[in-house]
């Protein structure tokens, strides 16, 4: 949309600040580097205040952003040694930022494509051991032909992993 790809992280930080103000205040005036808002507000305000903001990715700038600003993190990795190191990095960065690491949720992602139920369960258990607080299932490219097939696959996943 005509924006510089290389400053997207800094822009998103400003946007998080602006969004949180809009979601929690009746009237907002905001002057940022990228955004200016004068006497604006949402009516009605959201019921849930503030609305949680989660980030996805694994680059160092993103991990720092999660630690300082995020309510949650989508690692987008398999539950392996690298993922464990990144989870610990986020926890350490949160502590350095004066936040409790326990205030940052972690949502793992488990794909069912070409994998057995035992493998799903093993991934969920591995993520749980790494500190994941949430899990989602990916049914994309799993050979499912209809929306109902996806719904049924998600139900099987839920039954398998508990």
C-alpha cells in the first residue's frame, strides 16, 4: 500500500500505541511519525479493553517487539531446540523490559498435513513443555475437499490432543 517494507516494524509499534488508545479512550488525539489522529474515537468502545495484540515471527526485532508490547506471540515454528531457544529469548527480553514473561501468551501451530495423530499429540506436548499457552491446528493442504472435511479434521485433532 505504498509503504516502506523496511520500517514496517516501527510503524506497527506506533500503530499498537494508537490502537490501544482508540480501544480504551472516548476521544483520542495522536501525533506520531506515521499517523496523525485528531479528536477521534470509537463509539461504542470495544467490550474487551484492551484488545490483545499478538505478533507472529521469529526475527530478533520482532522478538523484542513481542517482549515490550505484545500480549502474545505466534512463533510459527515446529517445537524443536530452535523454538525452545526463541521462547527463552522472548522470556528474557520481557524480563529486561520490566514485564513478566507470564503476561505473554504463546500460540503454537500444528499441521495435520501428512502427519499421524501420534505426531499431532507429540507436537502439542512438546509445545506445552516449551511454555505454549494456546494451540491452533492447520488443516491447509491436507487433502480436505470441503468445509465440512476441515471441520471434521479439527474435531479429530481436538479429540486426539484433548
